[in-house]
C-alpha cells in the first residue's frame, strides 16, 4: 500500500505563480487522492482566493516565516509523507507516483526528482548531487553535465533534496526538527536537513523519473535586493557545517577557514563578507545547542563526503565501497506497513 501524502506548496504574494503552476500539482495529485495544501506566509495579494478557486486547501501561517512555514504545516498534517514545493514549480503528471515509490524501503528519509526549466521542459536545473569537504565547508557537487548522459534507471542516493521539490518521511522530518530556524530565512536549510539524516543513517534518494519544472526563484527575486542571497548563503554554509560536522579534524578546518575568510575582508573586494561571517559567529551558541538536541549521529562525515573521481559518477553517492551495515546499498530493506 503506498504511503499517504500531503503536498505543501509554499507561497508568499504569488497569486500569478499559483495560477500558473498549482493546476499541474492538483492534476498530478488527483488520481491517488493526495492532499494539496497551499502554505501561505501572510500574502497581501489574492493568493487565498486563487487557492480556493483552484480547489486546494489553504494553510495560513500567520506571518512571513519563509521555509519555516512548512514546519508548521508538516506538524498539522497526518500523512506518512509531506512533499514540499515552491509556488514557482510545476510537476509532471506522474511525478508523485515516482516520488513516493522509494518510501517502500525502510531507511529512505527523502526523495527528490529531476528539476528542469519550466519554459522548455528540457534544460536541467538540478539533478543528483554528491558532496565533498572543500575550503572548510560541506560542499554540494552538482552533476548536471554527467547526468545529461545516460545513467542507470531508477532511484539512487543523493546528498540532499531541495526544499522546493522533495518528499520527506514526515515523522523523520519532525524528529530532525524540520527546516532549522538557525538558518532563517532560507538557503542551505535543505542541505542541512538531508545531511542530518545521512549522519543518522537515513537516506536521501534521487528519482530521475519524478519531473519538476521550475521558474527559478521568482519570489526571492521579487522581495530581496542584489547581493542579499550571496550574504545569506555564506553565513548559512558555515552554520550548516558547524552544526553537522562530527569529525574533529574537519570541524577544526572549518573554524580555521572562517578565520582566514574574515581576515580576507580587509581587502575591499571581500568587505561584503564581514557581516555574514560575524553573523555566523553570533549564532554559534545556537549552533552548538542544535548539535546536542539532534538524535545521536552514527555515520562518519568521511563516509558521506567522498573525494570524487574526475569526470566520473560512482554508484552510492560517489563511494567506491559500501559503508558497513550496507547503508549505501540501494534498495535497503522494505519498510514495514504502519511503522515509521
């Protein structure tokens, strides 16, 4: 029996985006009776009316909470799985059918699909991602060029599922705290969540047959000025790394990287980095608190962040050998019905 599913569409002042993309979500959800819920961050336009007219449910968050609004909605759902979507994403008719299939296996925490540009439905924006430790930080490695070539069909491990187009096993999502307020308002909260899962033996999976079509960060472009995204990304990359790295040597290298990055802000071309770097330092106490609050980690960082062979995509998230306990062998054992 397939898991029950609620599809959460995050929205802020996006009535035109909902009118364009939400009908595809509703059409894809209809055959299996999935709930479609627009999670509205206190929009001032006609988003509520558009949502109701199209036939979706409305979940008002009571403020502009960015990605944290999805945490509120996930807690309020009673489904096995929640799919988080941005309001600028359309889906293929069979998207959710493929997206939910890997959840039959026990350690699957998240499933993400292939994201293409909405205007031509062909140009790749995001596919499978591997990871490495680079310049003191957890560094996603995007494999678009390799994945334009033929690859084995079916699901494969990936470093993370993007917050705008991923299905999450809801109980695990909530156990990990959902998208972390530490990284508010956004950026790297999805890498953080998936990596926290990997550290605890919970897989994030890429299913290339689940197709999403993205209009490319429209809401952020409308509401934030130039340079804002770069500043937030720099701060959050450090916070996400400090929160999740368990390897003492890697964590030490990350702290040294922060120090040398701060020294570089004496140069005019790097002065913009000073603010986000100091913001990261100011959030260090909260970061340490989050490390203690999470379930105990069992998988070493060095098993999750391998060095890639140039120009080659290895099976098992880049690993040459499986982690003991067959963590990297996919598929794992089947999930028992009625269990988390």
